[in-house]
C-alpha cells in the first residue's frame, strides 16, 4: 500500500508542478509485480495464490475454507506423549484444545482445573482461556482467531464463565444463587463439581456441570447458575455425592440456601442392596431399586449405580424411586459434553 501511495504522489506532482520534488521522485523505480509476487521489489509471494484469484480477500477466504492445518509445528517436550502409530510430535497449541491427541489423553487431562486469566471488557474467552477481541467472536464460521477454534465452533457446549451473577443479552437476568454450607462432620476437598439436571417431559434429562473451588478454612460456597434445572447435587473427587435440592418447578432468579448434612450423601448401590442383588444384570437388578427407599424412607434421599442417579420420593404413603442416566465415568476435560466454570 505504501508503494501505491508513493507512486500516486509522484503522478500528482507531475500534474501540479515541475518542482525539484518531482525530479527527485523521478529517480524512484516502481516495480509492476506479477501475481502472486508483491512487495517494493516483488520479493514476497503468497503460496495460497491460485490463478482464479482476483483479490487478496478471495485468496484468504479460500485458504481457510479448506480447513487450514499448520504443518510446521514446535515440539512440546514437557509431557510424556504417545500418539500411537504416528511419529508426529505434540505441538503446544494442541495442549488443552478440546481434542485428545495422545493415546493416554494426557494433553487434555485436568484442563478444567487450569486457572484462567480474566479477559478485558471488550474481549471474549476461548475454551482454552485465550482472550480475543469481541468483534472476532462468532464473526465468520470459516476464520478462527482462537487457537482451539472455539470462537467459531458450532456445538451444544456451553462454557459458564459469567462471573458477575447476571446473564442475558444485556445482563438483565439475575442468575440463580445457591448458598451451600456443609456440616462440620463432612470433610471438604479444595474443589468440587456441581451437577445440574433439567427434566423435560418426553425427553431425556439434560445434565450440565460447573467446577468450583472451596476457599481455605471455609465451609460455605456460592454457586451462580444461569440455566433451568430441577435437581442439583455436588460431587467430591473421592466419589462422594451430596444432594443439594430437588424442585418440581423451576423458578428463575431465585436464591436457594442449603446446609448439606451427612445424611444428604448419596451412597453407591453396593451400600444399600445386598451382594446377591448387586451382581444381577442391570435389567434385573433395577427392579429392586425401590427397596432401599422403602427401608430407609426417612434417611435415604438418593443413591447411584454405575449408570444412574436415583432419587427417593414419597408418593402418598409409599416411597418410590426415580432414576435417570448419568455418566460418572465422563472425564471433565473441556471437550465432549463437559462444561466448566473458570472461577473460584
């Protein structure tokens, strides 16, 4: 562009005067480059150029439409990676990008625990924590500004990063606020997962989760949640689950206060059914799932097996069980259907 401007400046001088300036400019050589060469001396070229390209914009658009993948990669040496049959080394941009590149999954392991910096008010956050200008977020499905391409990724994933307690296009909706405290007999970890389940008639329940850190020497926790839910429970990383609340009807922008008691723990099916029944096939075993609820009607609120989360409910004078599928083996590593909140 600067070459074009200098050339035009010279032409303008020729039209307006015969000054020494135009004489000096006359000794400058302007190269008329042939595509794809460009630059003051035609020393540059674009490898993506094709004969049918008329503009630089066409060249760039077609380049990214063909799923650009970098071929020159730096080798990330700080992980013991194993890519199976391929000998290609691990690039730093492949760490925590939502795609498992190593056979043992080490490149995505525990990425939900990564502390992520705060983005500026005019920036949006990529799934890997990178900050990009808001104007580039969801601006073109074929051009990616995030290294992990999450700025244009079309999926049903949701990343819960609302740190102010509000949501909506204009932040006009107050989040649900859940104030959770734990009984002193419950040994708290330094972090946990809060799971939220929405039940819609005629469709399978939907599950979303958020990661929370527990401040040192505190037994209370505030969880802001922006989406409808009917069941909420927390998961410690020692496989202990505690029920927070069950609500038949969802109420938007409400505050729920709960103290979690030891009795709110949801035991594994091995703890509430005898060994013989536990060894039954699931289709046969699940027929007995009402028994723990009836035997411990006032003390048991929930339990789980390897595939289901179950609630004990009172129906008239009888205690019944309601179970829904829940994937306990899912790794919360920022890909698939896993969701995370990057906050303390």
